[in-house]
């Protein structure tokens, strides 16, 4: 799935903004790193693989 997402999308800085759906990303075939991540998470979940996207997570020990 990771390879497919990488092959299908073209990275373009500023191509999308917050709130873009995976359907829109697939239609445009372009996006930024969070679009790649969100699409991969959606594919994993649709395939029964637990996945989630966490942004800005910092763990202190």
C-alpha cells in the first residue's frame, strides 16, 4: 500500500490545505505529506489493518 500511494500521488508543496478529503486527493493525484499519510491510513483501515494519524505528538518520559 505504501508503494502504491507513493506511485499514485505527486508531491507538491502547498497543493492542499487542512480539511481536504482522501477522495479529493485521489482525484487530484497530488498532495503533501499529510495527504499521503491520510490516504495510507484510510487504505489500511479499509483493509482491516488498525491505523491512525497523529500530528505533533510528543512523549515525555
